[in-house]
């Protein structure tokens, strides 16, 4: 296999750092990961990447590029990241560090942007011209494609719905504002409120999670004029049908315009890995 057949993929999440080699079909050839430390995050990531490159099979060659995803917000023009749940990084020049380390071009995007790209590359959004992709885990990550073009925005955060206001004057979000979607539906916020694992959420909390998600989707679909939503993530898997039923009821109640009467929320059958998503940035 030549060096042009694979890329280095890097995924930055609040709880873990992952790196791997991914080929042009999306197959992960090699992967490794470590817990995200509270300090010296770059040092941990650098050691991880060096370990992955050193473990590459003989004859594979160097990756042609690097695809890196990071929980938002980012500044794609400056190549910097500021994930709130990784406080050691505020305006951290991630692209510059990766280019210096690897000697390869680096494609940087939000985790939401990466999974949105991957969904139309290898997932169920293939052939769908306009859609919203939402993934709810420790954070809320999302992206949007309109008429075949993925929205980027001035800094690279277009389509992010984590901080859509769903409850004026509501719970305080990790961003400092009140009533953001992420404060009501992310596993980080829910487990902090419950003081127990997500799987032990009470019926009222499950219902409220669905209602808040339905509110956000109604607002965003009306704003972007999309009627297809791909929804995934650990929170969706754990809270399951009761939460989804509440979401659908709220979405229907708040989407009364004719052009929004057919909003279709799809749960993809296959979860695309963060490394495959990151690789899609450099392979597509």
C-alpha cells in the first residue's frame, strides 16, 4: 500500500484522545487512544501520535495527510481549538502543532463537522442533498449540509446547535449562558444533575431531554429549511424510545408550517467511529 492510500486520523474528545491510520475506504488500519489528561494535553497527544506512526506495518509508508476533529468551538482559519471541557486548551494552535509534528497537511474541523462529512461518505446520508447531523454524547456535536454543500461559517462552527436556547433563564451551561440545549441533553450535564449514571435517569428527566431536543430541532430545521435529521450518540442509545417519543411529540407541536410537516429524524444503523469521521476530512 502506498503512502497516498491512507491518512493519519486524530480525534480530540473531552474524555479521550484517539489516533489511528485510516485507508481510502474508511477502514481503520491501526488505532490507539489515551484518556484526556487535565494538563499537558499536547504532550499526551504527541506521544500517542508518535506511537501510532511507529506501529505502522512495514511498507505502509507515511500518511498523505492528517484529518483532525475536535469538540467545538474552533477557529478553522487560525487553526486553533477551544473545547470548553478541555480547559488546558483555549485558542490552542492545534493545526500548527500537528503540521510541525507530522510534516503533512492538516485538515481541522469540529467533531460535528467530521461526523457530518462521514455520514455522507460512508453512512446513510449518501445521496441526501440537505440534512442536519446531530450526535449527543458528552457534548452535543452537529453539522449541516445544504444542497450538497456543508456549511462552515466564518470560523468553522456553522451548524452547531449545542448552544441553541431551549429554555430562557434555564439551567446554566458550561459556556456560561442559561438554557442552552447542551445543558439539558449532554451526558455530562445529565449525569452531573442526576449524580448517577445516565442509565438510571428518571422518567421526568428522560421526558424533559426529549422535549428540549425537540425544541432545538424545530428551531434549527425552520431556520435552515431542512427536513432530514440524522441523530446518534450514547445519550440516544441509553435513553432510547421514551426520550425519542417525547422528542417527536415536541417536534410535531412546534413544526406547524407546511414545509416542516415532514421532518424526518433518522437513527443510523451503524455508528461511524470518531477516527473514521476525522479521516473523512482528509480523504473526501
